[in-house]
């Protein structure tokens, strides 16, 4: 069984046992699980359900390794460069996104 979920403006195809980096959300620092209820599609072999826009009653339960504080990971460093063809008109800014790393435990459809 697999599902397509929407989280943080992105769509992810997930199955039970997958590890996933999701956008940072406000959760209790001591939480062990998170519930993702924006399920767009649920597929199970021949039977599938498509939501308009979300599947009614479907949710994905994901857990953290340890607590939510332990699940915080950092992405790659990105450098943005602004350049205009003038004297002393360059700027380089770095950005590093934070994510929550979760493991998909159960897909309820």
C-alpha cells in the first residue's frame, strides 16, 4: 500500500517503512509521532482512491527516531549570488534548510 501526501507545499509518494524529510512544522519537542492528514491518493494493488482534493478519512502516521528534537536534520547549504554589472555590486548569501526526518509507520485509508 502506498499514498501520495501533501506536506509543506510538496507532494510525496510514501509507503510503510519509508524514511522521509518533511518541512519543519510546529510539534511538541517530546512528541513521538506526527499525523499527516492531507492524503491525495491511496493505492493498494488494484484498488485505489483518489481525493478531491483529499481522501476522506485517510491519514498517514509517521514516527520520529527518539523525539521530535532528535529528528531535526539540516539540508545542504545553498548559495544565492546576486550580481549586477556595476562596481562593487555582488552579494553572496547562504541558506541551509531544516527538516524533520520521519519514518512512515502506517497508512490508514
